C-alpha cells in the first residue's frame, strides 16, 4: 500500500499527464474544505473540475481576444446606444445573443464617417469571443494586401483556409480605399469562399448603389452584394459623427471655462 507522500506523487504525476494544472493546484485546499463541509466524493470532484473548466474558459477567452486583433477599448460599455434608432437597438440585442453565427448570417453596418460603425461591430465581436467564438478584425485595405501577397506566392488557398476557421470575419471600411481590378478579385474570392460557410461583419461608408466603385464591374458588384445580403442583418447608422460631437462639446466647455469668453488659442511655440 502506498504511503501518503507516494499517493501524492502518483496523483500529481497523473494530473500532469492528463493536463489538469488547476486541479493540481487546488485539489488539496478543496479536499480540506470538503472535509469541513462534509461534502460527498461527487461534490468534491465537481468542485475541482469546475475550477479547472473555468480557468480553461478564461484562458481561452484571453487567447481569442489576442488572436482577434480587435481594438479592445471598443466595448459595449463604451458605446452610446442612446444615439441609435430603436430598430437598430433591437437588432443589436439579437446580435449579442450570437445565434446569427450559427446561421452563418452576415452583419452589414452602413453610415457616415464617425457614426460608430466600427465601434459597434468590434463591441459585438468581443461579446462573441466571451461566448467562445473565434473572431478576426481587419481593415479592408490590409486584408486585400495580405490576399494579394498570398496569391502572388501561390498560397491564397492556404490563407483562405486559415480565415475559414474564424466564426466571424470583421472587415472594416470596405470601399474606403478604392481597389483596382486585381484587388477587387481577391476580395470577391474571399466573400464567395465564406458564403454560407462563415459570417462576415463589415462596415462601409458607401451604400450598395455606389459599390461599383469597389468591384469595378456591374456583374461582379451584383454577385458580391447578392452573397452578402442573402442571410444578413443590415444596420443603418445614419447618425452625426460621434467624434465631431465630442470635439464640439470640448470646445464649448473650454469657451465656458474661459473668463473672457475667448477660446484661448495660444500662438506660442509648441512644446516637444
């Protein structure tokens, strides 16, 4: 029969082989607590395994957030939903549940510059990650350049395969920089590849009526729009620029604070 020390050594070795680091750290303290509270063997086992599961969940979220390349300051807590129309807010409530991912639906956010499109989709993206979903954020211009490089190096299929592993792909500012025909082609290939296989979440300052500027060809434009709109939620954020509103508030505060009513603009040398 094994001694207490030998039992501990064997147990620690088993937990190490089974990759249960949290159980390895907490099982003794939990055992003492179980004895004090007279818990059953099953209750004790449940406690230590729930600790292991929760730590793994937290570590997975940290890893997914890092891999997502999302701007982590753009959260739902820092997004002003009071500015949005009631219909858009209703859509957001549904999107935050995350079931649109299971249906491989797309989310298309349109609006003026500064209306909060990027912030909103990034915030939804973070909530999806907390649910265990894989999300990737990328500016459209950077994505297109990466796809062009992959095509040049005969690695486009491999890159598309890697992107297909994400539940949601957030493409920011599609159409902000006008693509040439070659850039348009790789972007269309990506959208076609994800059609009914994975969700696309994108922002654009351009309405669909002006998307020929992006895809250069009427037939390709129609095909791209068709793939995106089929199974999609469209968010119209026709709002004033949030950045401009905040800037105006800041100027009004400065003017109010000035005893002379002047803006207090300095003409002196700028500090380094």
